[in-house]
C-alpha cells in the first residue's frame, strides 16, 4: 500500500480539530485537510487571532500556529478534500437519537451515513476510511456496506481508531497517549495508520485489534471511567449522612494500587459528550441482544448520575429554607469540566433547570462559555420558553457581579480561578446568611467559614 500523502478529516469539532492539528504537527510531509459543513466553524479555525479558534484547549493554539498553512488546512469544500485524500477520518458527531426507535439511547448515525454516501459518490481511487467518532459496535459494517454498494467500483479499507483524548487536556493526551487503538481487517491498511502515529507514539503503545474489539473498547473505556465517578458519587451521599468525608475515603481507597487514585473525585455529576452517550449506547446494544441484566447493570451508572445532579439542586433548595422562589443563585461555571468551553451534558444545565422550575433567578459566570451557548443549552431542554429562560437567567463576564446580591453561590465547574477569588468581597456583597454549595469540592471550607460563609461540599 502506498504511503499516505493526503489526509482528510470530515468534522472539525472537539475531536477532529485537535486530533488533526497534532497529526499535521507531527507529520509535516502529510497534507491534512479538515472539512466541515459548518462554514462559521471553519472560518473560526482559520481565524488569524488564535484566541478565536472554535475549540478552547490549552496548548491548541500553539499547535495550530505551527502547522496551519504549512500542511494543515481547514475548508468547507468537502467533495474536493474527499477526492484528494488517501485516507479519510470520519469525525462527525453521533448524538443520542432524539426520535424514533432507540430514542434517548441509541446513537444517531445519520451524519455518519451521509458522510459514507458522500465519500462513495466522490471517490475515484482507493481509500482508507477511518472511524474516529464514537460509534456503536458494528458501525464499520454499515459503513462498509454503503461504501461498497454505492461506490464507483473503487476499494475502501475501513479502520476503527477511537479517540481517547479528554477535553481540557486534549493536546497533552494526543502528544502522550496511554495507547493508540487501531482496529481493522486489512493488515496493510492498519500499518499505514500505525506509521502515522509511530512518528511520535512509542510502538508498544500502539495496539491493533479486530474492528469490533476496537469499536467496543471505546464504549467500555468510557463506561468504566463513568462508573468510577458514579460509584464515588454514590458513596458521597452515604458520607453526608454518616459523617465520613468522601475525599478521605477516595484517598484511602485510591492508595490501593489495584484501585488507583484517578476518577474518584466526587462531583455534582459527570457531563461531557461521551460518558452518557456511550453508556446509553452500550445499554441499547446489550438490550438489543436481550442481555437485560448487562443492560440494567450499566444503566445504573446513568441513574446514579442523574440522581447526583438532582440531589445537588435539592440540597440548595432545602438549605435555603425549602424555597428558592425569587432568590438569586450565582453559578460559578457552566462547562462540563474545567479548561474547556464545551457544555454538552454539563451538570450545570440540569441543576439550573431544576432550580428554574422552582422559580429561582440564576446569574452565570463561566470563564470560557458564551451567553449564547448557555441560553442555547437551556432552550434545547424545552422546559420553558426562550423568553422565560432569558428573564430568569442572566449571564455576566465578571464573577463578582455574578455573586452580587446572591442568596447562594453554586460551584458547578472546577475552574482553578474560583479558588483564588476574594471571597471576603463576595461575602460582603451577598445576602446573609450567605451560602456556598461547592459541587466540585475545590474551595477551602475553613477559609470560607472564617469569613462567615455557610459552606456545603459534596460528600462531607
Ligand atoms: C472522556 C474520556 O475521559 C475520554 O477518554 C474520551 O475520549 C471522551 O470522554 P471527557 O468527557 O472529555 O473525556 O472528560 P473526562 O475528564 O473524562 O470527564 C468527564 C466528566 O466526569 C466531567 O464532567 C468531569 O468533571 C467528571 N469527573 C471526572 C468527575 O466528576 N470526577 C472525576 O473523578 C473525574
Ligand atoms: P465531536 O466532539 O465528536 O468532535 P462536534 O459536534 O464537536 O463533535 O463536531 C462534529 C462536526 O462534524 C460538526 O462541526 C459538524 O458540523 C460536522 N459534520 C457533521 N456531519 C458532517 C458532514 N456530513 N460533512 C461535514 N461535516 C459534518
């Protein structure tokens, strides 16, 4: 198989953008073109001012600066990029279905299918097609079927190469991956992709498997990680009634090398584009094979997570004398975790929704999330009208303004800057008693209590 000279990636999102930027950075002799239907997104990727890139990721601007215009290009001309490519990554979104069979659980593959049909229509020579999005197991089969049955008689090799980067640390994860996983059937096609990664990833960290193992591993990795978070969150509730401290418990159990310390931080609940979607997918797949016990087992991880978000909102209501009606709640953070502007499935959205049902006023400050995004997230829920969301929720650019005349402050994201605020100043401008609900256990309880704030963390 000939050496890869041109790579195209369809989908310029949180996965496609950073991943292709690093592949281009590390392989200066390969031309990498990232395409997207969304012209505004492509324009942002091409923006001269690197702070305007559509994805916020520490270190991404440096990588883009190095490679863009050299061998990294962003474009809306999908057909042309497909035509030129030797290898095509599919990095389009695969949201949970919101309609029809599998609604609320199965992954919606319509974007993948559209891509496959477009590739089949345009391709005039043999190509390697790489699944990069998180997909249900056996999507490669569907992909193969469409490509082989609708193409122009050219040959396609399908590979699965799931992405394991976590947002907020994407560049670090891409530069030093724990492993790269490549699944496929054709050894030569697999090798061409191995060669691209081997430029900077040690060979022993590049794992090759069959297609289905690769696809399934991605779902399972996310399910295991999410399960740890739900497990510690379940224990946080127990700690709150027994007087144990969840941080101490997590530390103590994490010292056992068989358990390990990571992903044991109790929180207001996990969010992000992957965990919930992938588990729902796993559950759906298990049920479709009639493995109901397996499905129930994994579904519990989601049930626990929903409970944790609701419990946090309920705690605020209960502590504020059983009513938040007309009260001001300041939200510090809206993103699903720190160091990202991504808000997909963020716990903040659901906590806000719950409090708004109780007719609270919410003022949000997040260092990286725009007001437009916050309103879009709330409107998407469809719980109340867009006008009502704008009447009840205010978004500000200054944390002190957010906390001004608040009855309570709720920390929803673990942004580092929240720890260094002038909490005396925040306290002075709040209604008394002034409550802080720390959904991430990042603030110093004793410092806050000395100031006079009433502090409640998770699992303490
Ligand atoms: C995840 C996987 O980690 C990554 O490998 C995969 O490619 C995509 O999905 P991501 O969603 O970006 O990455 O972030 P992650 O760091 O996994 O956090 C997910 C959620 O869990 C966040 O809301 C985070 O705040 C929460 N979390 C994580 C906790 O509440 N406690 C923890 O201990 C760890
Ligand atoms: P992820 O987190 O998986 O990267 P995103 O939603 O951030 O998901 O990005 C997926 C991108 O894929 C979006 O920018 C969307 O416009 C793009 N996309 C979806 N379908 C197509 C398609 N058929 N052709 C080109 N781009 C597409």
